C-alpha cells in the first residue's frame, strides 16, 4: 500500500518540527457554490488537512453553530453525493492536501458502505471519521476503508478508558482526534493541563499523531494546544465566522483567520 496522504503530511510536519492545522467546515455552508473555493482558501491560509463535514439532520456531537450550518446546507439540497463531487473538483487542482470526511453513519449506510468506500476513494477522500461508529461496531467499515486506501479516524474523549483507547488504536490510522472537553463542539474552555496529561497516555497505546479539537477558538489557544499535541483541529469558530461573514467576503475572511492560526502555531 502506498503511504497515505495523511501519513505523508504528518511525516513532513514532524520532519520540520511543525504542528498540523486541521480546519473543519460544513460542506455546502454558507452556500453550496462556495465549498470548493473555501477548501482552497483553507489551504492557502496554511491548513495541512481539511475536515469536511457531511451535513446531517441529527448531529449528536455538534453544538448549535455546526447544527445550524448542517441545517442551512440540507435546506439547500446538499447530499453525500454532492459532497463527494466537491472533493473530486478540489482534487483537480490540489493533489496533496488530505481531505477527511466527518459525519454520521446514516448517510453512509443509505448509500451502502461498499458503494460509499469506492465512491469516496474515487473522489480523492483520504480519511473518514464517523462520529457514531464506535470501534466495536466498526470493524467491517474500518476494513472497507483500508481496502480502499483510506484512513478510518476515531474520536477519543477525556472519559476514554485505557481499554477504549486500545480498541480504537487497533482500528485507527491517519491520526486520532482527541476531544478536549466533555460536551459538544464549540462549548466550554479547554483545560490545558488535562489535555497535556492525556496525550502521552493515548500515545502509549497508539503510534499515531494526535489532533486536539472542540473548544479551540483563537490563535493563543491553538498555540497552547500545539505545544502538547501533533495537530490542532478548529471547527465551530470557522463555521461561526462563515455564518457572520458578509456575502462575498466568506472566502477571504476564512483564509485570513486560518493564516493567523498558522502563524501562531509556527511561532
């Protein structure tokens, strides 16, 4: 198997002693015609991996900001098939930046696991994070992903036990997404000491980069988290920015904000 884009990206970051920047946006929000331009803006601003949210009507891990983005996208007719088409369009001019789809089991199961896996690979997807696929129900899906040269990515939480981390480590590849707080995306403030204590525990079980997300709102927090993690994931803050941006300024606002975070991470 060739080295995945995600693995290649993290190897290059480690070689340069840099931290990964993983922004999340909801596909199709604020308007479907902007998604590919926004993806390119993230890369121009310094993103290393893009997490693209597949809109879903009942997202259990997402706070109000990302829920609203999902609702807006669904109201504009965004489907999983369209999301894959945007990834394919992005790939026409960017062959390097990994794209991870983040979402829920329902749209994938409606399409059919095998059909989805082949279509995602053909579109140029590198990894898939399905929030409501726990490791014990995910072996066939993870195998399907790997058979199609994509990384199955999993969430770990402050409440994850050693056994849980071990179960995830057996199935996961690419990177692990550590949810830095109990609750939904974009909620409370991060307790850096507890994050710093958890990452070495996770690494004892899993030889994978760890990205930390949920609650990273600004350059300072990103930099602080970057001091202990391999990558920083930013979602709600970007989705909020797109919700607030005047029409016509969304792409530029996003790029400027990401560039600011990149600068802080590299400082």
